[in-house]
C-alpha cells in the first residue's frame, strides 16, 4: 500500500550535535535525531469502544520501517545508534489512544528494536495538542536501559502538524551518551533507603 493511501503526508528529520557543553567538548561527541511521520488519523469519527487493530496492522509497521530507515541512513547505520525512544502527538480531534495505538504495539515497537538491534523496552512520550506544539522525546540505551549515560531527550516540533485530523509519530535516536555524563550507573548504585539517610530526609 502506498504512502498516499496510508495517509502519510510527510516525513520530517531533525538532528543536533552538541559541540560544547560547560566550556568543554564532549569526550564522546554524539548526534541526537528524530524522524517523524505526519499521518491522517484513521480513527476519527469512531466510537470510544472501537477496535483499532486493523489500522494498526496496516499502518504501524510501515511507519516503523520508514522512520528506522531515515535514522539509520542519517546517523551512520544501525551500529552507530546507541539509544532510542518513541513518541506520538495526536491532533485535537483525536484521542490519546489513537497515538498509543501506533507506537505501543508490537507492530511498531518490536520492528524498531529488530531494525536497531535493540533489546530494551523503548521509552516514550505521548500527548494531544495543536499544530506546532513541541514534544520532548526521551531516549535511553537500546540494549542497557540501566545505563544512565544514555538517559537524554530531544525536542521535536513540526510547524504545521499535527492538524486536528492528524497524528505525528516520532522515533528518536542518539549515537552516544549525554555530554560529560558522570552520575554513575543503576547497576552499581549503593542501596539507598530513607532509613539509611538519617537526618538528610528527616
């Protein structure tokens, strides 16, 4: 099925590379990026109890393939991508569930993990808003979700989307960690509880 029949209006790519942070260049320069698809909401006018499955099967895998291809092509290939995240922004005539349907099922998430050679659950954000609204996409390591170095985010915004009858589906990725990451790792943290901190939490 071609893009026009699926209601895909456009694909938007955005990237950023931080060259200087707190007066110093990052030890590991990383590029963060988003690829976003603007699609017609296929469920408008339906009932709150409608089954969304048919459209998910038709549309979500296509979006997963297109967005992973855009990111891999622009970021130097699958092996260069270390962190990922996903998001959906629903136009004001739709339901939050419409965005969730496109990013929270195996027909999207499993294909993203497979395409990026990842194992982690994909962190996410979703919202409903007018065209031009910014959306912060969280990212973490594609194979080691406990690795704090890769906890980061990237903000995406499309000036004319989502229109009231559209959904913006976003896939984010990074080729490395935050600049100057140095706050340890969840796997090596000490055990911290309120009763061990004494006066600090009293």
